[in-house]
C-alpha cells in the first residue's frame, strides 16, 4: 500500500503538476486511511485486497470521530482519485471507492464583516511604524483584491503593476489571474515598500517577496493569521474572523453593490460558478435583515 501511495503522489507531482499543498492533503488523507486499514493487521493491505465495506467502515469511523461533512467529502475525493489511479496502473482490478457517496453538504454561510467593520479593521494597524504599514498593506490588499492568504504571501514585486492598479496572483492549481487593486491598497503598498528591507543574504531565486517579516524574509500564512488576531482584539471585532473572512467580505460586498456573479467568480479565481454562489446566500441574508428592520409590515408581523 505504501509503495502505491508513493507512486500516486509522484504522479500528482510530475504528471498532474499539483501544488505542494494539494499533495500534502492527499498524503495526509491516504495515511489516515492506511492507518485505519492496518489497525488489526501486521502490515497495510494491498489495494487489490481492499473492498467497499472496508472503505465504508473508514467513513463511518470518520463520522463517529466527529469529522465535519466537508472533511469527510474531501477524504472521499482523495480515496476515489487514488483507487482510480491504482486501477488504471494495474494494482487492483476494481475501484472499491466508486460506490461511495459524499455526505449531504452543510449549508454554513461564510462569516463576513460589514463595510464599517472592515473600515475599522483597516484603520487599526499603526501608520507610524514599519510593521504597522506592512500590516495595513496586507489587510488592504487582501480585502481590495479578494486574495487568499496563501496568494497574498506568495506575491512578489514583479507581480505588482501599480500604475494600472493590478496584481498577478497564483491561485489554486497554479492558475494565474490578474486582480484589481483599489486606490487605498495601492497607497498602502507604496508606503510599505518604501520602508521594507529584504534580507541581502537570502537566496530567493531572484524574487523579492512583497510582504516580509522583521528579518526581511517572506511572511508565512500563520504569521498573517496571528497578525489579524492581534488587530481583531485591539479593534474589538469578532474573533471568529479569519484571513479568509476578508475574501468572503470582498465577494459579499461586491454582490451587495450590484456586481454580477460571473464577474465575482472571475475576480475570486473560482473554477466553478457553484463555489461562488454561496455568496449570493450571504447577500440575500443581509437583505433580509434590512427588510426585517425597515419594512413596517415586517416589523408588525414580527412583534405580533
């Protein structure tokens, strides 16, 4: 089993050109499956010895352990891809993952900040300190362009086109897109780049990361999450807010402002429109709240 998993991961890397994060996720998912199947055996079974009942037992164990339905669905996707590869390469005659069905997805709406809350958050980093200027530039860029945190820390100087207000983004599946930057984000970036210092001893392959730490090295996603948490506490905003909440807020505010969903899909870099449609539900929920507060008939029926 271990050897076939290694071959599958190598296939993802070499032939599918999958990202490091994708390969890491597949490795973790298949390691979890292997450990479950090996529980009462001296060594993991070969793919040809694994049946649909074994996989259903694994899925049941995930549910009993309290895994979210989205996490179970992701692991099932990894297992299906693995057994499809194993069957094609001759490691097994059938695909035991084929009959498995995803759990019914949960309809949890993404957490978003209001425009006033966004404004409060963006004003919190101190503008008289170099790290404060950096943090303002990060938050402004993420909200202005709707970037994922991994996309943000992965940007380099050559990705910026200040005159046109654009930034080149490398998203999921190594897909590239151009994202627009608002005037506030451009201004914040210019102020940060004036005070930023890169580590001259660090070999970055000729690349200059836009966002760096105190030592001139590329910032990590974890560092951005810690930074955001600090400013949420200082500003008194909801601590459930994550870096991805800025992306959620970006999309929701665009739809609230009249943007069409296809344009929002392009700006977010979503491959499928289905992924973007969750924000229409958030936008509708916001409209409902306004209606309940403002419409006299709504207020009357609510009080009665």
